[in-house]
C-alpha cells in the first residue's frame, strides 16, 4: 500500500480512528474540541491528539500533519445532533454546530486530500448543508458515494443505521458489502462480563460501573421483562407522565434489553435506566459504561480515563455514546483500503508527479 496518512476531525474518543487502524491505515492525528478525549485517543491509538476547534483550523496546519504522504485521507464525522429528528425542534440552520460541515468543506477545498469520508445520521441527507457539501466535493472533482449502513450487517451488536459518505479523486468508490449473515447479540457482546449491582463497580475494571437506582426505579426494573415496556408494570409504578395520553407513545423508555438481539441504538444517556431500553437483560441495573463501550465496538481493554482518575457517568456516557462505532471505522477503513488497492497504479503515478512538483 502507498504512503498513506489519515486525519480524523471531530475524533472524539477515537472510534473511527481505532477501526481504521485495525484495517492497516495510518492515522497520524485526531482533532477535537473536547480535551477530555486526549487520553482515550492517544492511549489506544498511538496517534497525536490536537485539542482544537475545527472552525479555526487552516489547510496549512492539516498539511503539516499529513507530511509527505502520497495519499491523504481526511475524515470528518461532525456531531450528529443538529441533524437528528429529535433535534429539529431545537436547532436551526443558524445554530453554530450546523456550520461545522461548511468548515469541513472549506478544509477539503484548501487542502485537496485524495480521499474524504464522513458519517452521520441518515437524516443528514435531508438538509441543504449536506447537499451543499456534496455539491462542493463534486465541483472539486471528487467521485462521491453515499450509503445508508445497517451496522448489524457488519457485526456491531447494536441496532444503528448511519449514512456513510466516501469521496475519491481517483475513481468511483463504494462501501464494502455486508460482512455478517446474522446479527451479533447482546449476549455475545457482554454476556461474559462479571456481574455487578446498581451503583457498584467491578474491582478489576472500574469502567464496568453502573449508575445507582432510586428505590422506585429499582422496583421498576425488577418488574420489567426483557423486551417489555412500562405498560407491563403494576399501576403504582407507572410514572404520572406516562399515564397521560401524551405519554403513552413512549413505550421504549424504562425497558430491559434482550439477550438474543442486538442492543437498541445507544445515546449519550445509555447508562440511565429511564433514558431508553438500557436496562440489563437480567441484572437489576442499567448498562455499565464498559458495556456501552463494547456495544459501540470498542475492545474491552480500551482505556477511557487515566489510572486513578474518577469515572464520570455524564462525561464518559457522552463520549462513548457520541463515538463512531469502531466496527463502522473498520468498514470505512476496509473500503478505503480496497479502493486504493484497485487504483494502485494511478496512486503511484500521482505520487511521482507530486514529488516532482515539490522538487521543482
């Protein structure tokens, strides 16, 4: 494979980077505005973390990170919240986070990497900012493809659909075909982890820790069955908001997962029993932070905080829930690798031309 360098904008805890590195791609740096991501990104990936705002980055800065690579890959998985159906009530096109795609487009225009990728919620394609992003890529001469991915078809033990964009300067590029003929289940993913109670941690792995339940919620989870809803509970346990007509359409909260299915889509609040179907299939608690990370495709040994640092449910829940699943990173990495193998001759010729132009 040619001399490749990848940069992961909005890198977070490093899910995309880790997946691409598992597929043999050289990720040289990740950039994120959240400084708490430095430890998980650098400790697990051997790449440089840059604590910075993408909207303030320059192409010169990126090119210095890319170095003399023959093939430069720029990944930019901007925060998905502005484009989710839920957020449409709260964020408009003028909200600052919407503009991150325009800054991504600016960096592509100025740095001209050979390959570009991004992932987001499928509904991103409904927005004009995404249409403008694709149009800008095509005007710059990129071949652009878009794919809606069911992550369970690639082995992720979580029901998660994402839009993946791939763009290449060389020729049309596509995502690899599904790799799994059957889904990976919750049991296969987390069934072997040590049992813990609510509000407790495993002595060996402090990330395998579960939030404490109130006495009321403890009674509720004990009355819950895998795959069931709060409608199965005795009347005295049902929340007042769910008894009203407006609350009867939300059966997915306060639910237990099922052992022999993938988990539901994880949110940044997956550690809370009342925030979705995040109850453990049989233990009387919500998912632990480690279980959430595993369902996002992270290896069980992935380090999220330095030794001795306190575990924060809110901070780590957001970091894990917002991450690009490692499995999806592998899919993107393998797609890029396959594409580059198919254009090996063209890459070599382009690299030679670039070296000659630098000498000149």
